[in-house]
């Protein structure tokens, strides 16, 4: 499926280790020269990684602390034992926010922010609801991206990954207001489609590629794709999504 998508830069999610990604990469017909996983905060080894044809510089934002909508720091229980002992810990991204800087040859610099936001499931002993934590992750994500764009206004910026929510949801409102363009949604609306990227459920387009104005102007027309086929269903419960930039 990775070969079929044929992306020059691919964000991969739920990666167990650097070694596991290297094994996968070695199985490809054309392995990627740059293959790297950055361990995040997940206690389940659900990490973010990158496969790239271009050199990349990666930076984790796993140490960023989350706050509620009033600015009060959020806490969580890492386990049921912590909950039983009422031992709450400061909350960061449940997985990570991965900053991916790349410099394609003869093309402008691009920085991508890879995310895998908190799922909608939560154990009953957790301190807050899943939506509270995911909304806090979105606010922190926006703040990090805002700060980066203020420092690097000429760099094209994209935000991509499994956001575990619909783009028009209340939780993702800070990204819509940023502004970041939902380039896949914009293309699909032209043909009247509302497909899913989480294929076990209908109309669950929760995997997004959002581009700022710098990158959106470089979008290849009609290049957004949700790779929905039987091979993709065998590979994952999510369909891959891709766009083309720099025609």
C-alpha cells in the first residue's frame, strides 16, 4: 500500500519502534533513504514516524503541557493504579506533535506537523473526558504552529494525521480559524462526496491534510486522494490520504 501511494514524504502512525519501521521499509520495492521514528508519550508504543525521499529534521513536542479552555493546566491518570491512588500527572500530547522540516531539492522549504490526536475512547477512571483532552491538544497544536509561522513566515506549513474528529467539529475549530485549508475536503465537495477515511464506519473522514496559504498556493489541482481499496483495508483500519504540492 505504501508503494501504491508513492509519496515522497509519508507520515506513519502507531509505529512500535525504530526497528519495526526499518523492517517495514526494507520490505518495500523502493525503500526510503530516510526512515525515522520519534518516541512520544504513548504508553502503548503508538509513535509517529516518517518515511522520506528528502533529508528531514525532526523535533518532538511531547513535552508541551496541555491546559483547559480557561488556561488551567490539565492532569490525567496514566493508569488505573494512578487513579486508585489519586495520583494525577501533568498532561502532554497523548502521542506527540512531530515537527518535520524538509528542504526538497530546488524547491522551497516545507515544515509539516504530524499529529495523532487523542481518540474518542477513554477508561472510566480517567480524570476528564476524551474530548477535553483532544480539544486541549488542538489548542496546543495551534499555539506551536502559530509560534513557528511567526518565526518562519516564508516557510510553507502543513498539519496532517489522524485527528480522530471531523474537520467541522467543535474540537477542531481552532484549526479552522487559524486558518488552515482542508484541501481534501475542498476537492471532495466539488464532486459531492463525503467518504470515510476510517472505513469501519461511514462518513468518518478523520484523517486530514491541512495546508497554510503558502503551501495551498502550491497544491497540484485535483491531487487530493483517499486511497480507498481492498488492499488499504488489509493494511489498516484507516485509508491513506495524500496530496501533491509543487507541480
